[in-house]
C-alpha cells in the first residue's frame, strides 16, 4: 500500500521543524565522529580504511592537478638559470672555495672519529635506508598541516617514519595507504617532536600550532638558547634519529622561542622518507630478556669505597676514648668474619681507619684511641 | 503552480558540492611561487551560507556533513572537525534567515563574514579541545580572510536559487 494512501498520508509536518531535526541529527553524527577520532595517537589503526581510500584516490588526481604547477616551476627555473648563470657561477665558486676547507676538516674528523670508535668498541646505529617521494597535495590551514606523498606500503613506509627534504626535517608519517602516505608536518597542531639546542644540548619539545614557526616548549636549563641557535632532533624516545637538522631559533612576537624551519627555505616537492627504526627495536628483545636473574648481593660496607655504613642511631654520649674501642672491636668483626683480612694485611690500617673512621668512631677521630682497639682483630 | 515546485536537489545541492570538492583539490596543489603558497580557503562555507539563505532543507545538513568529512579526510585533520564547524555556521544562518531576506549585497557580505568567523571560532575551539593546544591565531585569521573573499560565489548561488521556490521567499 502506498504511503500516501495510508493513515499517515495526511500527516503534515512543517519543513522547518523537519529541517531542524535533520540538522540536529547531522550535528550529533559530526560530534560522534570528532569524539571517535584518534588522529593524535599517530597509530596505524587510527588511520582508518576511509582515509586510506581517500589518499589512494587523491594521489593520482592531485598528481595530475599539481603537474602544470610543477612544469611551470621547472620552466621558470630554467629561464632564471639561463639569465643568472654568471652570478650563480661566481657564487658557487666562492662557496666551493669555502667548502674545500670544510672538506679537509671533515675528512680529518672522520678519521679521528673512526679511531675513537674502534678504541672504545663503540656500537653506533646502523645506516638508515631512505625512500624518495614526490608531494602531490598539501594542506596549509591552521587546523591541519599535512602532505600527501606518492610512496606507500609497497616501498616499506610505515607509520612513524621521519620525513626530510634536502634542508631539514619536514615531519613524520601518520598514515600509509597503497601508493600513498600522509606526512604530518612539524607545524601541525598535533605534532610534538623532541629536539635539542645544538650549542648547549638543552632539550625541548617542538610543538606545532598551525603557523609557519613551531614553538619550543619545556626548555630546560638557565640560558639554554640564543637567537640563531641551531635546533636538531634529540632522538629522545626513539621517534626520530638524533641529529637531524630542524631549524634556527628565533624569539617570536609573543615572547616565546620559535623555530624557523630549514625545510621551509625550499619548496617541499620532493622528500625523503627515512625507514627509521629505533635502535631498541632492532635488538632481539627475546634474547635480551633474562631467563635467570642473578642473585641479589647486598653491598659489603667494609669493601665499599664509601666506607662502613653508619648506624641509624646517633653516637653515644660516652667519652670518646672508651666508646670507639667497644664498637670497633666487636660489631664489624663479629658480623663478617671474612672482612678483617684486608685490615689485617695492611699495617697502616690504623692510620687509615683514623683518617676515615666508621661513623661510630667519628667523634674520636682526633684521638689515637681507635688504633690500638683494632690491633687484636 | 509552477512557483511551488520543489528544487531539484541535484542542482542546488549536488552541483555546488561537486564544485567545492574540485576547488578544494585544486587549491591543495603544492605550488609555491617566490616563496608564497596558495591560500587555503574553506570553499564549503559558500554552500553552508547560501543553502541556509535559500531555504530550510532536510538534505542540506547531511550534504554539509559529507563536505566536512571530505575536507577532514582530504586535509588529514581530525574527523568531524569541519563537519561540525560548518553545521554550526549553517544553523546560525538558518536561525537568522528572516533577517537576511532582502538585504543588500554588501550587508549580506557582512553576514557571510560573520558566519565565516563563527565557523572558524568553532573550529578553533574544537581543535583546542581535541589537541589540547591553541592554534595560531594569525593562521586562523588568514584562512578566515581567504574564505570571506569567496562571498561572490555564495551570492551567485543565492541569486540562482532564491526565487526558485516561492514558498520560502
């Protein structure tokens, strides 16, 4: 039976009210989506199938749209190179002259570094493999700063991989799909990166806020930073490797320390995805897990470099000449029969004990009384 | 009674949605000229304002929700952020719809800018609650400015469909 012929066929509901109900339902759905979102967890599971599908579809579409812009950029570069070849050549010669000095220093330091490593038996992190990718789309708004790169699961990219361009750190991977991956930029409001000031080794957290210059938060130490200081990754937490260049420190208009990103000095057309795994992840955790724990051995106070342990009770108020003899003569020797050997073999033990007596004899360190008290042991 | 004919949803909802999606994809191209990037306006604010002015609708809120979800997934933002922000602006304009009828073009532009500001403020607050951090006010302002400049498109959409259904004039 058609609806209009039924008992509810004559029911008239004002469109304004039904529109209001539809609006409320839509708002409830949007709120549910927002509450269920786990984007900030930066986990692969949080990057759902929908996002993966959109990325996979958007990659070729955005790639086609971005192509004219890329070709235009290449053309402009070619024209500029043609007209400014002379000045460019002079600049490059000056730079090459400067770099030759750095090269000699670099080779000497590499050699010295290698020798130190071999002497110390130092085990350094293995080299990090990289994947090159092209950016096909980006978002630059205050609430989301991401890039879509055209390299995905098939190239071994996983969530958490750091991303760089030729100048510095760009961000890290937050979503991987077949043929595409999503890069969360350092400027995104959800981005938190452990960094340090290269000059002082002071640690900080680089926090994005949607603007071009992310903030340095939780700076520690007195005078830890100056304008122009180089900021690099600290490697803390194993999220990104240590020492990747990030930017230069500047004081913002709001009085907070911020970072001018090195990566922003060039266009982020091509990026390198570092297939980085924390060194701790490379180790065989099962082999490292101890099957049998070693026995617990408490420290022997007689052999400790700090000297015998002090009792919790304060020294007696008795005269100094009698009390030390009683304590040193009985308590330590009776408690540990093996310990007197070192003191017995050392003729100067009396002098030593006088110089660093146990706590019970401390009041009488100025008197020679303890020395004869130890001789019977 | 030709004036009472219902609007074709494909024409007044579907086509603008398509244009919004295409414009968003187009402006997401990673183009940088002389160190400057393309702006990133919220194209979906155009239908969010115009649809509320044209007439109340059951489908329009869900169309806006879909647009918002597309923006979130395409831009990589929190899911539901733009859907909710657009619906806040849509609901506000719908509530004052009677006051907007017959307004001049500059005055409508002011109202549109107000709707944009409301939507951006909502996005700002939702992001603060979601990320527990404050977005850059300067970045929010630039996006607001780029979005407010899109009013001619909203006015064109209103002009095109405002008189299509006389029941809601």
